[in-house]
């Protein structure tokens, strides 16, 4: 292989095992730098602007730990929005139950902001997917939370979870966006804006 043609190293600024799994589908070398940044929402910004900004903050938090000069850092942030209300990560069983009770038999939006950061440029944007969850009984909601413990997931559910997969009635947009990283869009921007600078 011609080393001059090798693509830059990618750095995933995330502690999410789901984002790691999704990014690995690109079959491109990457490292992980876990970051812990506040995910505060600015009331003056739209949901889309907020998640894109938080994603950029995550990418910048990993910048001091960049292992190679030409590495490209990826940051991402995902929120669930139902009836213009943002549902974050539940802090308790009761909060998770309340979130799922709102989402079942209804349609909601999942927004994932992502940021790509190299030494020369940066790119941020938000990708939105619409999801409809089929009706769930009280017992089914309780069973799902007890088994899957979705306390690290926006909206208190994971679309890829064995149990929740049975209730995903309809999806419009990128599936991987709901799981935490809009891979097709990230791949497209990397190839059109970042790998080209080599």
C-alpha cells in the first residue's frame, strides 16, 4: 500500500459504545478519546443548533489529546424531541418510564449533531430522523426498562435493543442517526471535505 494515499487517523471523542460500533462499520482506523463535557442547552438556539454546538464542544475537548497532527476528531450529541420537548437521558426508573409512556404509540424526532475537526478546518451539522413507536403496555414498558436499563440513552430507549426493536413501527431517515451517529453523512463529509485535503 502506498503510505502517501493513507487516510488520516480518526479520533472518536465519545464514551458511547454504540458510536464506537457504528464508526467501526467504516472499516477505517480510529482511536477513542473519552470526553466529559457539560451538555447544556442554550434556550436561544434551536435544538439542531444546540446538538451541533455540543458536538463541537466534545470534539474540541479531545483536541489536546490528538495523537497525530493530521488526525480528524469526531464529536457527536443525540437528543430525542417529542412535541417540541427534549427528552434527555433518564436519571431514574420513574423518569425512564414516563419518557417511554410519552413516546409509545406516537411519533418523535431524533436529532444528532456531529462535528468534524482537523487542524485546518471544522464542520458541524445536525441530522434528524423521525421514529414512530408502536403501543406498549405498562407491563411491556416496565419489562423493557428492567431488562435493558436504558439510563444512558436519550429518550430512555435504544433502537437497536433486542426488546425495543419489536416496537419500532416506522422510521424516516438514517437508522444509525437514531443509534447515535449518522454514519452515511459523516462518511460523505469526511470524503468530500477532509480526506481531500491530504
